[in-house]
């Protein structure tokens, strides 16, 4: 996959599941597993016992990766989810373009 539909730094909207309608910034993309880690979404509580490293133990709440099919990039013009198309410039460079508005999708740096 040379030009990914979703990249690190993109703002995405969740289109299915418990987090449907929520938006967040992509922290990491795992292309082999087809998963994406989104800031503040898909939080899971994990019970840990005290260890030499973590003396307190207790309940830890952390974000977990979700499947790529559950998220859509946000259209820069409308603020809603959109499909992505690639546009090849005259110099041969590829850019991602929102299907709905035709605007270029730029990934913000995290």
C-alpha cells in the first residue's frame, strides 16, 4: 500500500461501533494488522496487580487499536467523514483528495 487511505496525524470519524460519531486524531497506524490507534477513543480498562515496576497496581485505562474499516478521514471543508481518492500531479507526486468536496487531505504532524 503505497498511498494509505489513513495516515498518522489525520483527523478521523468513527462510523460504526460503540464510539460511532466520535472524532479523534490518529496516533499510530498498524498496516499489517489493518488497525489504527485513535487519540481518546476505544478506551479499555485493565486490572493490574502490584509489581516492582508498578507499585500501586489497580485499574489502568488505555486506548486500544480499532479496525481501519471503522474509521473515515474527515473532509477538511464539511467536517464529516469522506472517502479518499488519489490525485496524481503533473510532476508525478500523489496527493489524497476528499471525494465529497475535492479538497486535499493533509495529515497534521503529531
